[in-house]
């Protein structure tokens, strides 16, 4: 029920956003010359970059530390967008356009952050979360496409005011539809929150590098193709087709990502999302042809769609007490990457071939970086693919290997199993040390009653407690290993 209501709200958001965005495109780009459109778009992009860097952390803290709630954030942002759209009528060619556009983008950022955080709370099952995410994206894409078609017709008639009016009314209806969305649970006290670095898995930060690279390539792609169309020439239809195929690639990603997950883990899927468009772009630059432009645009759209679905799954692995801040930071990074790619394409205005060359290098370098950071996980994935074996890594100490498996289970949402496996890792570790660990085991012993309770019941434990169990187990194993490498100090002679 919540997923269905969120899908409806998101569809209304995309429909209204498409209409309002097209009205801005008409004033910023289509109505002026090539050089004037470049300076206008560049000013628009740069104007919105710095304020977003301030707004995103504030929104993340509000979602984590207060009871403002995702419902209030979503409905409030849509209501404010509706008001701003009305104010834009008659202001598209005036100085007031820029502060109003700034307010509009801030509202969209708040909506996107709250929607993503709420989506990650719908279920603890990764498969169900992926299905819900794909459904919401599909419905939103259909609604956005409908808004784009209607907006294109109105734009051709030069009726930007009517586009803004329809967009404002649709967003206002979306704000009222938010009444069926759930409230946020009571947040923990601020002094009870551990540092953000202790709560976020290292694999999450590696994944943000992958998504950042593909977002930068997508931002550059859009404006490379748009300026190629603006220049004119016999190949205009190819570049227009590139914009369409990029969108088609993003839609196809929603169909393929589920099948990829049944065969590969998240690390392998993200690596493919980088490597495939990187290789296609490199080959397309070498072959140089109209079909190459379509293939490059399609592959970047496909990779961006797959990467977006993956990062949504990883958001769910972040404890709820830090989820708002984590989503705000990562989405800000992705937005900045898109802006950088777009600004470079607008300012330098290179030929499509030169732009695709740079994009291929960025994607392939990011793929190499990601593969080097996640090489252990990728080696296990290759072993599973060719040998059908999901056993622990060979050559790794059993407690450490078990703890790594517990982290993997927690990332997949299998919290109860993760706690049980982490307990087994600690038990084997303590037994191997003869049970003599002294003060280093006190923190773990304080959790033994809770771990025993989790083992006896069938209910899934809270993600915050699971993170606490994993962090404590990891500190126990690491502290003893460090102590073993400290050379003993001889007593001075009397």
C-alpha cells in the first residue's frame, strides 16, 4: 500500500517536473542563439551548484535527528514547487528567473532525498526493495514521458505559461496525496549516535565512486548531444536519436537489473555498469559512425540506470539513524558530478567525438579503481560463477572470513543471520585464544544476552543493533591481532 501511494506521488512529481523543466529549457536555450544559450545554461548550472552543497547536509540532518518526517518533507517540497511554478509565470525572461529556479531546484532536492530515504524503509528484503524501486521508476518514467509530450506540444505553440500552470496544479495534487505516506519513527537522541564513519560499510563508499563516474558521463552526454543539435547539420537526427536511446537505455535497465542480481552480486553489477559503457564509448570513438553515437548514448543510459538501482539497494544497508545524512551526502556528490560533466560540455563545447573520448576514459578509469577496491569480493564472485561455490574465501582466517560473511548478509538485509554468523566468528576466535582475552572481550560480553535473544527468536533485529554487533566483533578481532604484533618489552634489570 505504501509502495503504491509512493508510486502515485512520484508519478505526479515527474509529470509536473517535466512540464516546468521544459518551460525553463524554452527560455534558457531554444529562444536564443547558440552562444547566448551556452552562457545562460552555464550560469544556471553554476548558480545552483553552491546552494545545493549547503542544503543537502541540512536536509540529511533534519531527516535523521528530528521528527520532521519524510511525509512532511515530500508534501512540503511539492507544495513549494507548486507556488514557485506560479511565480515563474511571466518571469521566464526576467532576472527573477534565477532565484526562482534556485528555489525550485532546492525543493526538488528535498523531495528526492526524502523519497529515496522513504523507499529504502519499505522492506528489509533486498529483492522486494528492488522490485519496489523498479516499479516506482517505471511509473515515474511513464508519467514524466507524458508530461514531456504534453510540454513539447505546448512549447511548440509558445505557451510556456500554460505549461507552468498545469505543472503547478499537478504538484499541488501530489502534496495532498502524501497524506497516505507513513510517519517517521522517533529518532534516537543526538548523543546516542555513533560517528557516521562507523555506521557506513566501506563497500558503500566504493560504490559511490562508480555511480559518480557514470553520473558525470550522463551529464556530459546530454549537453554534448543538445549542442550538436543546436549547431545543426545533416546529422541532427542522429544526435536527437541519441537523447532518445539514452532514455531507452535507462528504461531497459529496470528490466535487466533484476536478472543481473540473480546471477551476480552488487560489486559485479556495478563494475559492469562502468565497464560496458566505457568500452562501448571507446569502440564507438574508434569506429566513428552514426550508429556509434546511438550505441554510446544507449550504453551510458543503461549503465546509469543500473547504477541508480544498485545505490538504492545499498542505501537500505545503512542504519536508519544515519540513512538521511548518508543519502544527502552521496546524492550531493552525484549531483555535483552531473553538474561538472554538464558544465564541461557547455563551457568547452567539444565535438561529440572528443566528448565521448573523455567520457570513455573516465568510465574505464573508474572501473579500474572500483575493481581494485573490491577485488576480494570480485574474486569470490568469479569463483561462484565458474565453480558454483559460495563458500568463504580460501586462505583467510576462519573468524575473519565468517565476519566478512556476516557483513555480506547484513548488506543483503539478512540481519538475524548476520548476527548469528558474527557470534560464531567471535566464539571460534575466543576458543582459539583459549578463552583468555581480558578486557578486550568485555564489550562483546555486554552484547551476549541480546545475541542469544536474536538466536532464539525468528524476528529480524533492528539494523542499528546489527551494526553494533558487527562493529564490536570487528574491534575484538582487530584489537587482538594488533596486540599480537606488539613486541614484548623486557623488564629492566634490577
